[in-house]
């Protein structure tokens, strides 16, 4: 598989050079989100959902909290 074929599989055949930094940023963000999911999955013992989702302005705060927990080695997290 060539690099062009790889990119075409991800974004289609009508891609241009300026799409590459956008694609890279998206891939990096997806990998960070996947790591956050693993932290939440591994440490969240009681998880509940409600009908009022978190405000978008709180996302970064929550991501920072989860990122910090990802580096924490304390096994007694509740």
C-alpha cells in the first residue's frame, strides 16, 4: 500500500495537501481520547449517566482530570 492509497482510504480520493495536517491532528486527538477512555474504563467503578450531559466548556477540565489520573499509580482510586 502506498501513502497515497492509505490517505485515500481514510479521506477519499479528492484530498489535497492541506488536508494532511487536519488529518494528523484528528488522528492525534483520537489517540488521546482512546487513552482517556482506557483510564475511565480502568478506574471508574461506579458510572452513571443522566439526562443532562456535561457542558462543552467543562470538557477540557474533565480531560485534564482524566489525564492526571492516567499518570496516578494509586490502586485505591474509587
